[in-house]
C-alpha cells in the first residue's frame, strides 16, 4: 500500500496574530489515518503529498470538520515532469 504524508494547518482567519498549529498525518491511499503527530513549528522543506488547512480557530484536529485543500502550497512536493497518475 502506498502511504501519503499530509500536512494539516490549524489557523484562525479572524485573529491572524494567533499562532498556527501544524500536524503531520500518515494515511493510506483510501484516506485512512494511521498516525497523527503534532509539529513544534512550521516545517522547512517540501515533503508532503497534500496540504490542508482549517482556518476556523480550532485548536485540535478532532474538533475540526471542514478543511480546505491548498494546491501548490510551498510545503507540498512538486509533481515530477513526465509522470501521470491514473
């Protein structure tokens, strides 16, 4: 089974000065979450397959029910030239 690394950003759009929280998830191709790990700070290199954000000011992953996918985020891996997924 192929594993995916997903970055979750928990931020607050109403109070932008509030510090964002960063979570790293390991999941399979069906979307089942196998491991959840909080990060101390924003990651520095682009190593994630997907980046999702919740900007409603929630403090933990379990209380969130709405996420927005961030396409082309700076922490998302870039697609390889010539590779196609079907």
